[in-house]
């Protein structure tokens, strides 16, 4: 396996864009990325697209060649990867595997989702299809409800409180307010977060990530060729993907995600680092409780200590290990299929010292954790300079 | 209500499992008592289109006395983690439990 680097990044803002199509968003991110990396269209040897539910949200299927053609690619393999909210993390993982193993040199990965053209209850329905349709979804479960049950159990076993959950939302909104590309650039107070409209007890509207449109892209090549394209390449130190059962009730313990632990173990081993060496992270805060559980599963804090750590400022900008300096899914937005690659773009911005108002000082090693469903897929990626 | 017991390790599963984590593929259907305890639960105030008329409603992961877990609807008074519950009906493939 050979070392691989990210040589270009590109993103659309995340938000509600009534006048923009899936193709429009995906090609904007892709073109910005190639330009950012100094990569010409004919140099790209393969294209991977991360997308969760384009066919349900906008009707179009066969999306990989559809977007590839929009980007001007001819003949090259174009592959769509679907892994719920980890779709583009997984697309990145497979692109990285292909470059690392020597099959291709230059590969473009785009993640995209166009969600806001559907009414809220239909969006809930489409998202729920990433759960177990015959069991939990038939009983009426939504994703907020599944994560609410995770939160309830975590509270029961470890004493996590609603204030701990709200602290995640307050932190991520404060960070997102400093991100010009974030969906919701609005700081919130602890009081607001605690008194939001109840969605699935104990989760309020402020515990839930946003329904957004958006796209993100990265371009990869072997590290030995990185200097041809970029003055600031970012090295992929390790990447790993793991799976678990889809239904929440089929997991032995819902206060921890087995797939996150397994992917993290592998990624740490490949990268030759441990949780203590991580300087900053983008974690999958689809719900506030998910960021707390991820911090524990990744070994940033001990089990049960995620909530108190966030409330004490451990993961704030300026804290010991800043988490979601971009605003996270909570404030930056969560265009499902774009999220995994979006996290990598945000880490790369920090590691290139291009993160503006939200720039942190220590950026040697960054970690991204992208979760699919209620933990049935997880991709962990570790970047370095 | 029946649950599937693995012929290999004896673990019970709700629904129709294809395999067990122990590697076993053979299962025996056993009659379940219909009694169990709440492993976790939530009350929903927003739902998918086809459940909007039921709002608000409570769902739970119920751990049956036989060990298997399933996601169920709660009928009647709200329950909390650890509460004993019993099966009251199965409708459209969904189990409804109430406080025991």
C-alpha cells in the first residue's frame, strides 16, 4: 500500500437552495476542487460519488455517470456509493483504497445531497429508509427517535444530562457562526437549546442536525506525485470502514457504536497514532448525543465522560481537542451524502491554516468520523501533513 | 408471539433471523411469554407521514424475558427504562406493549 494525499478540496455552501439542482451542486463542488488542486479534467482516472437518496429526493438515478458527464469526464469509471449518512465517507474510503493499492493515480470524490425539494414529513420518511423498515420503522421510529433511545439509555447508564446534550448544540452553533459556508450561522444559548420544540424525548429541535442541500469534493493522488498539483497537500495517514447491524434493537449495547470502535482501531493502527495524538476532529453530530458517543468510542474521553467533557469546554475551539470547528452537522448543515467528504474538506482547511475566524493553533493530525444510520456503517479517516 | 432460539448457542432473536453471531444457522421457534422490560424508549412528537395521525406516541426497545429484543409501540400510559411490560396485541407486524 502506498501513501496517498488530498491535493484539492471544493465545497458549495450548505443550506436551502430552491433554485439549484443536484447536478448543479455536485458539479460546482467538483470543479472548485479540481481548480483548487490544479488538476485538469483529462488527468482524472476514476470518479466516485457519495449520495444517499438522490433517486428518492429528486427522482434521478444512475447518478455517477450523470454527474461525471456534467464534470466533463469521458470514459472513466464512475461509481456511486450509498451508505446512508456515511455515503461520501465510504466513497472516499473506496477511492483512497484504489489509489493506495496502485489501481489509479488521480481520483475525484464528490458527495452530494439535494434534500429541501421535499416536504419535512417526506424527508423524514426517506431518511427512515436507512433504518430497518420491517422492524423499527414499521413501529413508527424515525432517526430522531432512534437517537433519542440512545440518549435515554446513555443518560440511564452514565448520568448524561439534557444540559450535556445542549452543550454540544451551543458549541457547534458558536463554531458554525464563524463559518461563512454554514447553513445556520446563528449562536444559540443553553436556555434556547433546552427549551426547543420537543421532537423525540429527550431530543429537541436543537439536538437535531439540519436538512440541507450541498456538495463537497476532494481529489486524491499518490503522495509521491502530490507536489505536481498542490503546494499544501494533506496526507491520508489512515482510513477504515466498518459495519454493524442496521436495526438498533439488534445491537447488544446502544450506548456505544461497535462500527465506530472497529473503524477507529484500524485507522489508528494504519496511521500509527492514538487518540492522544489527535489535534482536532470533525465528528458525526447528526444528533447531539452522537457527538458524545463518538468522543467516547474514539477514545478521546472515557466511556460516560463525553457529556461532562463537552460541558467543560474540552472540545471547544481553544479547548484540549477541538471538535467540529466547522459547526458540525448541527450548524454547518447535513446534506446527507455530502457530509463525509465535507468533514475532510473542513479538516483540510484547518490543516492548511485557511479556516479564517475559526482557525485553531494545533493542526498536525486531524480525524474525521462519518456515521451511517444508527451506526451500521462508520468510516474513520486520519489526516496529517 | 414466538421468538427464534439458536440451535447452536441458545440465544433468542425476535423476527426471522438468517444466522446467529455464533455462526449457527438453525433455529427453533419457541413460544414467548409476551413479558419483558423496557431497555430504552422515547415519545415522538414528529413522525413520518403515515404515522402523523398517531402523534404523540411512544416506542420502546423491549427486552423479552427470553432475551430477544425488539422495537415496539407502547399502548396506554407512558413507560420508562426498566419498567415491566406485556404484549397486548400484534397489528400489521408491529408489537404493542403496555405497562405490566
